[in-house]
């Protein structure tokens, strides 16, 4: 307020997609806007797995939660992870179909050894009901965290990963 400088940072040449972040010292890191820099580099998002999805609910597929399409994720790791801003895409187009926010899920935090359901909430045509389909989960740096493929769906039936195999089941 009085015009006194309270801090400054000098750095040389960041790589594309890198941020200059402070945690005990300044380092170039993966970008993590809106997130803590503490320990971000040690978090293993590859522990997040797609374990169930509901591509053809009864009625309109693009209904808001809890009645529309959804994808269930499981955190098989030992740390709680924040998925805020992660994206789900299908095999059509390059744009994200669903961005994980608190409007797409009850929380953006997936606790260790627990599940989190992400709702499409009004997105039309995300989970295809006819022919080949692919679902990919991307982290904040556009890396694929997990992906699955499937073909054919039945109304009011989900696809579940059970004993290492994908099978149709009661949601």
C-alpha cells in the first residue's frame, strides 16, 4: 500500500509449460495453478484408475447428477489427491468433455483407497452408446492418467472393472 517492495524473483528461461515455484527454494516445476506447491512433484496421479462408468442411464443421458452419465475413479495410492481441473475426454475431438470441478463431483479430492464419482452434468454425447468408445483421464499437464475402451451399452447398465475384467453390471 505504501509502495515498498516486499519481494521479487529473478529467473532465466522457463521451458514451455513449466512454472517457477517456491517450496523451500525456487525451482522450475510442472504448472499447478491454484494448488499448493508443497510436494506436488512427489504425487503419483497414475494411482487413479477408471473403475466403473454409466454410459446409458434411463431417460436422457445428459441429466444432471445423480441421474445422468458418470464415471467412477479409484485411488489405489496411499495419498489423498486433488483432481481439480483434470479432464475427461472421449475419442471424438480434442476438447475436454468433462472438467473435474465441484460442480461435476461432490468433491475434487479423491481420498486414498476410496472412490470418486464424476458426473457429466448436462454434457450431451460424452459416453457413446453405439460402436467403439474410448474414455481418457488427463492430468493438469495433459498427460493420460488412465484410459479405457468399450463397445456397446445397454440402458440402465454400467460397465464395471471386476477381477481385472470389464463387464456389464448393475450401477
